C-alpha cells in the first residue's frame, strides 16, 4: 500500500474534497469532530507511512493477543482523521 505514494495522495485529495470540502493546502477544516489541516504531498507522505506501519503493528498485536496501549489507539485515530480515513471497522478503533 505504500508502494505508490502519489496515487495514495491523489486518493487523499479526492477524499478531502468529498468529505471535508475544497480548501487550500495548509488550511484547516473540521472532519469527524476534529480540526485537521489539508496536507501537502510532503506532509502527507510521512504521516501516511507512519499510519500504515502503526496499523500493521496494531493488527499483529491483536493477532498475538497482546494488550493494546490506549496511546496507540489514540494515535491511529488521529492519523486516520488527518488522512481523512476511517479506521478498519474490524479493529474496533471507532
């Protein structure tokens, strides 16, 4: 999923316009009860990579039956909101 970052950014831009509205990069808007900033590609890339990596670790932890730290869940929710994503429902992050 991290292989084509320009395509992932384009999807983000489409989600942003559809679900948040058409605002300039760097401007703030409300999404899912949170104030988020519309990201440039340079801001999007590390945040998206970190989100995908955290989500993978979270899934692995669930598979192992590990205790999940509330901070990890909070970070995943925040990253998802900033990326205008809904966390996968099967992970119970909502």
